[in-house]
């Protein structure tokens, strides 16, 4: 609860004072410290100032100032007293319990991409967030809580960002989070192997006048390079404690947390606010703008007026927008314009460049005094590896070979555990079938739940193997090189080189891939990449691919799988080219991508990545897929009898009453099969399938395939589980779904007796699965990220129409060869 929310005549106990700099210092000097009682005397009308009584004197605060003070009521403080306490609970006991509530430290992790921030977050919190050695892995804030040394730590892993300038969505997100949430401490994670670039972000945090601790991460690499860094002296110079850490090995973590407690409790002697000197002329401009900005108390209570003045000089539109509602905004704007013009005339350079140069000047001076780097004239390990992997001629073939190995292994190695799981599911189905009497419950459990979810679970090994290879490429740093290699090709199709990383992420799941487009600075580049990411075959489509490839392309499974994935990439490129020439006629943006040093992937991180995908997959099976399976089963189970099935039931009964011979047993089996097929065809599910079958018939799809495609709208795995339900027309558990697809034939009509799914039809179906409507989650994400419903609806319709067209072409071309 905040002090601004307390009603008249209520007394509360202060647990924490938020805010920063001069505001925090001033408010604490007035007696607003942890454990003190404060009584609300009067709330003025129209949400004006509030009068309080503290330390036997009355004082007024603005509502915005009171909102930065956390409090608890005496009743809440009483609840915080330990249940084991048997003494008299007096006011002092309550104050002490309230002070204990104040032992909650809110920490934000901030740092450049590739600095090991998420690895540090995982070790600090025991979380299992995905780690990648390239920009744009963390595209949202991850949160975790844990207790240590009597304190509760609330940890937030913010997206990686190179600065706090309002260029990219990550930069804006990080800056807004620090402004609005006012974390107690910001831990700035710094890559020890690239101090100068990483410290640029640190200088901006210094300007914000907040409590900062620097985690000097990957410290082992600095020592390995035989460099000498007096980080303690550097910390004193900047007023920021610096703690060496090796997050991949969990070293320095305890020291970092202990330092966070000291800084939080204002016990660390190093912590102090400094002003980076930007030179006489810039300082004059900053001071003049600050005087006007400081008149706006509500915003400067949370945000340093110096930081705001610097951002105004840098022509930061976000800062202008934040100040636009204040009465003296026109004066601020006019003074900023004058000072900007003055600086640019003096230096003959853009103000942002002048301030950036001054920051790097400060960093260079500080490092010259405290950092000695060993001069190495030879090539680094990364440069030697890059000589081959990014070679102008060898780079692309190596990339294609690596992708082929990944997909070939996914199929070949995955086939063994697939067979084991398939056998286990079959045995479980048989066990349940024999244990229960015939009826609706047995049918639901065997033909619905077990066969439906089991048909999806069987592909878990394939997904694990695929993500093992993707994790190795990400963690090693090769993924950034792949983007570098692909830039020329992508540029020729009107795509930005940085679009490649979100596209590759799309092989895992399209949802985070679309969110990762935030790393693209141009809105048009972002939107264009969002619209083509659905063509990247996410892991949800893999079970469908494996099912159909196993059934119809057993001789060249790896080649067909790679072909499907590359067809998706090629389709994305062609669509991007079309959109770029028609919808998005935008100015070209520069291709700037960090190539991080190669690192050996840690076994822990690879396992975390694989477990993360396994858990997501299992949750999907237990959630949306299970619900989908039950719905599909119910639609296929009812109605039980029609006029046609009643006639067949009579014939079956007559055959059973006769003395059964071998020929009669075969007749009985055929009648039962025909009865079940007609019943299924006349079920609600069959009626839906027959309704949409005319649209899909030109593609060679029957009503069952059409229903499976329709069922795949929420999640593509449901396509396989739906087929698992639809094709369970035989009680012979020894026949797998793959065999049933191969053997399915038309029971009536001009094609009676012919195979329903031929090789050309299977190819057309695979193309349709690749291209058509992405899952509902992807559509919702496109709507959220683009900010417009129009683009979400556009994606739904254009992908489905394109899927129909390409499947039709594939079917007729394939018939020429098969």
C-alpha cells in the first residue's frame, strides 16, 4: 500500500521509501524512514496535497510524492508477527514487524545483449529461462523471487539493450520500467571482454541518479586474456560498486547479493551520485534546461532532471512526449531548441553525437587509468573460426550442411524413441480397453484421450533433438553468423538482415519470434517480418511433417523434411519481395549486428533450453490438445445411430447369430468396418467435414483431412491428434496411425477402392500445413505487436488463400512425377 492511498485519521507504518536522488534524500531527512508512524490528517479536494503528522509535527506532501512511500497498517503489521511469538504484541513489536516487510529488495537486471544477463538471472533465481548468444533472446521482462540472508529479492530480467535512447522497443521498455517501477537497485551486467561498449549503458544509468551495482560478468575471460582491471578503483570513481562474476559457473553470486543488501541499506561507502562532466558548453545547456524541468515536481521525483535535460538535448521524442502535459512545456521546448542550435553551431555536429562522444571520452579516460589490456597481434579464436564459417564461398554451403545435419538427425535418431513411445501408447490403450466394459467411457479413454494425445506425444523426441541443435547454434554464437551470411540474400528480397534471427526463432515457436521483431528499428521492417514468420515451420508443425513423411516418404525422410523447411523460407522470401514492392515502400535501414565471440555452450544451458521446450510441449498436450481431442472425439461419437447404421447393425446381428465360419467372420469384419465408417461420416464431425470438403476436394483432401486442418487452428499438434481419433476405426491396436493413413481408401463413389492419400496428395497436404493459418496465439501476438487488428486478420486470410493455391499447384505438379 502507498501512503497516498491511506484515508483520513488512519495511522500507518512506513516500510520503504522509493524515488531517487534529491527527492529521496529530502523526504528521509524530514523523518519519512522505515519503521516510523505517520498519520493522515487531511486529504485536500481534487486530489491535491495531503497533510500528515510524523515525529509530532505536521507536514504536507503532494499526492505524487506520497505515492513513492510504501506503508502498512497496524492490522497488516500484526499479521506479519511470527505465529510462534507468545509475548504481548505492543507498538514496538508491530514497528519491528513492519520493518521486516521493508526487507524486500526489488532488483532490475540491465545490460547489453550477449553479456550473460539471463544466465545470471537463472543462477540468482534458480529459473530456467532460455539463454542465447545473440541479440533479441529476451524480448520481455522475466520475473522471479527468492529469499537470502533474511531478505526477499524480487528479480526482473529486462531485455538486453545497448543504450537507453528511444530507438528500439527494448530501449523504451527498459527505460519506462526503471521510471515507472522505480526498482530499489539496478544491477548493470557488464561483459568483461568488451568494457568500453558496455560501460556506455552504465553512463546513462549514472545520469538517471539511481542505485546501481555493476556485475563484471565473464570475469574469467578477462583474466584469460591476461588483462589487468582495477575494478575497485573504477567503482569508487563512478560511485558504483563493481563485483566480478562468472554467471555460467555461478561464481560471485553470493558476493553480488551481499553487496545488493549493503547498497539497499545505504551501508556501502562507495555508493554516491556523480555527474559525468560533458564539457563546459554542454553543462551550460544542461543546467539551463534543468532549471525549467525541475519546476515539474511529479516527474522529477521519479526521474532525474539531469537525465531529462540530456535526453532533450539528444532530441529524444519520448522525453518530449512525457513532458508535453506540463504547463511550462512550451518554455522547455523553446529553451531546448535554442541550446541544441547553439551546441550544434559550436561543435558543427549533431547534439546526440556530441554527448555520445563525451560519454565515450569519460569511459576512455576511466579505463586508461584503471584497465591494462594485453596487446595481442595474432588473430583471436573467433576470428580464426570465422575465417571458415563466414567465408564468402564456404559460408553458405556450411550453413546448409549444418541445417541438413540437424534435420536429418531429428528424423533418424528420433525414430527409435518414437517407436518406443508408440508401442507404450498402444499397450496402454489395449490395457484400458481390456479393463473397461464396452461403452462411451472406454471409447473416450482409448480412441479419444490415449490415441489422440498419444499420437502427439510420440513426436516429443524429434522436438527435443531439433532444439538440441538449435540451442548449440544459439549458445555458441553461430546464429549471429548465420544472420550475417544470409544478409545479402535477405536484402535482395527486401528484408533486413536482422530479420533472420526472429525467422530462425520461428522454427521453435512463432509467438516469441514475432515478439523478437522488436529488435528491428524500422516499423515497416518489423511488420514485414511479422507477416512472413508464420511460414517458418514451428515445432507444432513438426509432428504432422514426421507423420506424413514416415508414411509416404520413408526412403528419403531427412531430405523431404529439409525441403519443407526450405520451402517455407523461400515462400517467406518471395512474399516479402511482393509486400516490399506493394505494401511496404520504405527507406532502407542500415544492417548493424553484433557478432559475439564464439563460446562453448554449457551443458546446463542446453538442458534448460531442451527442458523448456519439453515442458511447453507437455503443457500443451495436457491443456489445449487434450481439450481439442475430447471435443473432436465427442463430435465424432455422436449421434450414435442413423437409418443407414441401423440397417447395418441388423445385418451384423444376423451374421453373428449364424454359425460363424471363416468366410462369415470376414463378412462380419467388413460389415463392422463399414458400420463404423458410415457412423463416423454421419456424425457431427463428419457433417462439418463434408460441409467444407467441396472447398478442399480440388486439393485431393477428403472430409477427414479437411476436419483435421480445421481442428489445427488453435494449435497445429491437434492435426495429428484429430487424425489419431478419426482413423481409429479398427480395434487392431497393432496398426499404427502411419499404416492407417497409407491404407485409407474411398468406400463409395466413383473412386471407391482407391487410396485416399497418394504421394501427390500427401505433398499437397504438407504444403497446406506449412503455409495456412498460423495458430490463434500467433494471430493474437501479431495483433498486439502491430497494434492493429487489421494485420492479424490479414495474416489469417492471406496465408490460408496462399496455402490453397500452392497446394493445388503442388498436387498437379506432383502427379506428373508420381
